[in-house]
C-alpha cells in the first residue's frame, strides 16, 4: 500500500498552500484508548499542528483530537503532545534538514491503515508571497483551460 493510502480522517490543506513539500514520511502515533476512538470517528484537526524533535524523539504538537463522548473521567486532553513512531535514522535525517537547510516538518494528513492510525508528515520549505500568487495563477489557468475544453466538447 502506498504512503497516504487508507481511510483519510483529516487533511492539512493549508500546508500545500504555505509550503513546498519536498519529502513525505509515514509515521505511527502513540494514542490512548479514548483518542483512537475519537480518531476513528474522524474528530481530528491538523490545521495548527506542527512537529518538533526533542531528546531524539519526534512529537506532534497542537493537533486537536476531540474528547470521546462516552469517555467519562478517562478522557484525554485534546491538545496534548503525542509521540510519533519513527526510526532513529528518519529522525536524524529530519533534524539534519531542519538545522542545515531551514526546512520545517508539518503534518499533512491522518488516516487509518491496516487498523492503525498513521500520520503523513512532510519535510517542507516555506513559500514566499510571490510563490503563492504564482501557484494561484497556475491553478486558475488550469481551471480556465478545463472550462474551455468542456464548453468545446458540448
């Protein structure tokens, strides 16, 4: 199965608008019981989430997983830091790129694959305003071409 394949639960659409995504990595997540139940119900938000590396471990911060409705007192904190399951080599490559080349690590999408919650993370470089405008022009031109082609078909 390819990276990012599975039942998509949440997507960070703003990431592709704000960053050039150079490389993607699939990471597992350490979740509690009530968290995985909320995740399976697609009650996840990646909009403000980011990834940092501390002590040789990767952590996703500010990812919102809503509390489980039937969770009672065992419910989790919606914004707690969650550990990412990556190999040491992958973490060291990410750290090297962030320190050396000015990249950042952003979560792109969360999905269920073979019964496990996975997070697709991307090694990204920030876009400047003129890059964003250029992308919008390309997108608009493509849309206009598709419209013209559709009108011509009829």
